[in-house]
């Protein structure tokens, strides 16, 4: 059986009533799909149920890659390929020169972590040339806050009432669409 889903936008003028509305929506069992705001709202992720990001794990892996590449590069250039006596530092083993290699290692680690994070973020959010903006209301880049809800029939009425109760300046019903079930199980007797 097909179900109808409704897209609802609640527009707020301040982040405090937005946070309260999100808390009440979640407490009543309504899932907040997304929140759009002109600046970051600290703590909103836990309020709307967004799981913790794994981007830090990627940063750690990119940093280890930079550290490994820098170590390999310095060992090859300074120890294996062309060992020089610079300032009386012995160059027949890498571990004798670790203090001299710390700045290069640090910079390479930061370089790879920063560039890897930037590329991962851009690709994960699909912020590439020619991509369409995902922002449903351009006023959220200036001074408005928006709660984006994607709900079924009974939740839609409840959510509209909650948004108005919490001080939403506007509650916009942006349309509806039909969702067909993926699998239909027919019983035969």
C-alpha cells in the first residue's frame, strides 16, 4: 500500500525557539530531517539526532599517511640516496637524525590531513562545480532558521501544530509525494 509523505518547513527568527521546537518534535516521536541556519548552532546535532561524524578518523588516517610519506622521503633523501654530514649530524641511521626531521614530519602530517579533510568534505557533501544547492530557503543564509521535516499524514498535522506552538514565524507545506513499498507480500490461502 502506497503512503503519502509531506515536506514541511518551519521558519524561525531565532535559534532558541528553533532548538525548543526540535526538542519537542523529537520528544513526540517526529524525526527532524535537517536544520538550516545562517550560522552554526552548537549542540543542534544531538538535539535532532545526527550521529557523531567519522571525519576525525579520516583526518587521523590522512595525518598518518603524511607522516609515513615524510619519513620515507627523508630516509631516502638524507640517509639512503645522498647522505651528507650537515652540522656534524651523523647520517648512517635515521634515528640519529629524528630531532632534525621533526619540523618536516609535522608539516607533512598537517599538510596531508588538511588537504585530505578538505577533499573528503567536498566530496561527501557533493560540493563540486555544477552541483545544485540543497538549501530549501535562501533566507537561511541571512537571518532565518529552518526546520526541514519529511513526514507521513498523521505526523504532518501534529508537527504543524507543534511548530506553531513553539513560535515558528511560518509553517510551509512544500508538497507531498507518494512512496510505493519496495516489496509486497501477498498472502495466499
